[in-house]
C-alpha cells in the first residue's frame, strides 16, 4: 500500500500536503463526539472490503479512564512475547497517524493517505447507501477505524489491540470478535452520549463483551478482564459476562497489584497475575493508577495466551515488555528545572488519579497547573480534584473549536481557588511561560532546596498541544 518516503524515513513535503488534504476531507464528516447507535455502516464497509478485521486475533479495551495506557501496555507485552501487533488508540495527541500503529509505531502519513484513497470508493458506496435510507455519511471515526483494520490485514499483524472511542456497544471498533475483552475503570464521562448514570455507561461499555462465535473452526473461549469497579458498574458488567457466558477475571480477586514502590523514572511492581506472581517489574511511568493499568494489561495478555495456575508467561519477556512501555501525555516529563509534566486527564476521575500521583511520587515545593478543558467536560469536578495539590492554576485555551472559553473557565475556577490563585492566559505558550515563572518563585533558603513543578492538563488536546510546544515527536 505504502509509497516510499525519502531515504531518511521522514515524510516528504508532498506526503504532508496530501495528509493535510485527507484530514480536511475527514474533518467534513461527523466528529467522533457525535455518534449514532448503529453499526450498520461499519458492517457494510467491512463486508465490501472482505472483512479484514477477521484476519487476525484481537483484544478489545473499553472503559472511562486508562484505556490508552492499558492498550499501549498490552501492545508492548505482546511485542516482547514475539507477536506482531496493530494498535488503535484515540484520540490522538498530536497527529492522526498516532491512532493507527503497527509494530508499536504510528503508521506514516504516506500510508495513511494511501490507505484512505484505496478505501475511498468503498466508503463513498456506503455513504450513498446510508444517505438513500435517510442516514448520515460515515463518521470520521468510522473511516479511521476501517483504515486501521485494513492496514492491519495488509501488514499483516498477528494481534490487533483495539481501544474503543466512545462507549462500546455502538462504537465503530465493535465489529471485531475479540478473544479478550478488557474493561478499565468506569466513571461519569460523555453523559450526553452514553447515559447520565454509571449503570447506563457500564451497560454501553459492556457491549464489547461477546459470546464465543459458534462458526469458528477452532472454538475460542472468550475471556473478560475487569478492572476494579464501583459496585453499580460491576453488577452490570457481571450480568453481561453471565449473559455472554465468557470466562472472567477480576482485579483484586483473580489478579492484583501486590506491591509498588517509587523508582527513578517510574516504579517497581510485584504483580499477582493469572499465572502466578511476577516480581521486579519496572514500569517507566508514575502513579498508582498506572500500576493498576499494568496488572490489567498483564491479565489480558495472560488470558490471550491461555496462562493460568499451571502456566505462567516468561518473566523475562514480561519484564522487557513493561520496561519498554511508553505513555505519551500521561504524567510525561518534558522538562526539568523546573519539572514540567503533561497529563491528558480530562474528567474528575482522571484528575483525581493525577492529583494522587503528584502527591505520592513527588515532593514539590511549589506546583502550578496549566489547565485547558473542553466545553462539554466537568470542569468544576476536574478543578476541584486538582485544588488540594496545586498552589495555583493558569487557565488557558488549547486552540480546539470545542475548548471552553477562558473567561467561562475562570468563572468556574474562582470559587474553587480564590482570586489570588487564578491566572488567565488564553494563549497556551504564554500560559506555560507564566506557570514556569510562578513555579520558580522562591521563598526562604530551605524552600529553594526543594523542587518546583508545572503540570499541563485538562484535555487530551491540551496535553498534545503542549507536547508539540516542547518539541516532542508524535509516538
């Protein structure tokens, strides 16, 4: 599919120009924040493409928080265990090519363009059929998902590790038949689309839990891996497990984090997996929530390979897989002196996890948060979660058309932080500069001996824009 790039592997100017054209065309479609409860268009497109998503095994990940980190950890473990992987994550931080990865790396802009152009006639057929029946064209997310499944088939990959976009039941990714379904912690988010209760949201996420396919030549017993959940979400998920008659493994029951301790550049873990205890696991990311993500990923990979009480994964491969994990935009350090971190937390649950990590993993003398959020998010809940651990906030705009106006954000922040702890800088680079200056403010000599920090958060878009600002390449 892919035309050659230049000798360095760097996309040419023509590649990037064509990539921009394709992105403009895709942006004319429904955005991923707008969904219709139907898989009709995705099923139709997969059928005319010859069902590429059935050409490889798959692991499907849904939930509210931690999906991308778990997806990347599973990908890294499978790679260490000698499987060729395809990976879908969303949304992207910097460049849309991040959403479709093969062998742990984003596909090139050239391959992105070529894949779209090859699928375009078939996409048009589905668009026309849908419109004739009074429906919409395919959404951007539907098209990107189809592109990913086609790329994986062409590669070819052994396993697709697929993160849902929104929800589960009606998510465009949900045309695969995974051998393992993973549900990360469920919390309130996207209430306008998924429901305004945990029960409703859990019911939507549970849609990726599927029974065995009776038509399989070699029967596969699907396995469901569940993170620790609030009781009301857990009851919905377990009801779906019973209905689908899948095997199930639950965090803090069949698997758990036994021990974690802070280490330079991350943390050392001891994990109880389905196949026994895995010790001396270095995970190069911070936070107790990431330790929980790690054991969830471990259990998913064990389930994929059929590990159990009498069969453990190779410990050296597991150690290598976790050591190679990267989680861009997840408490990612992009500068030292003062330390500057990026985090894609965009709801109260994610902000609370971020706040815990900042307290548990670091000892800041002064910590400033740069916050830019989207209009449809619970900004009050997010700011309230951050307030106890930061000295002040700099409110900004991440440049997205969906971003909350900084004046409106300030109206929400002032009652939480007080006037003296709120600064408003609508231009992100200026906000970061102001936060760094505020972090460097010194008190007495003892204060100067301890650390200062900045965390840039509030949205995936905010984290991605800041990542670009600090010169980080998409990954």
